[in-house]
C-alpha cells in the first residue's frame, strides 16, 4: 500500500497551509496589540482557537501520513526527501 502522488501533493500543501496559519495568527495578534478594543480581543480569541485547532489537526494528519509513508517504503522515502 503506497501513498499516492495526490496524498504527497496534499502534504506539501498542508505544510504551507500550517505556515500560513501561523503568520496570519501573528498578524492578528500584532494588529490587536496596536489598538485593542474588547470586541477585537474577543474576535482574536475566537480566531486563535479556530486556527489552533486547524493547525493541530493538520499537523497531526501530516505526521501520521509521513509515518505511514516511512513504514511502507522507508528507502524511497529517504531518497525522495534527501533529493529535495
């Protein structure tokens, strides 16, 4: 059972998505730190919770998929990652 190209592309996309979520959260924190109101603080808290959950589950899925790929074909996994 090999992990297909579609899943590999998804993993690359997910890695970038996790990074983008981190930068977006940092930008929201900075924006709120400049001129905080109670409404903005509440919105930031909700946004932070949602993005944290998204980030957690994306990272978890990425780790599980990478572990599966290593378990299925460790030599091909190493060659592909060392070439990149």
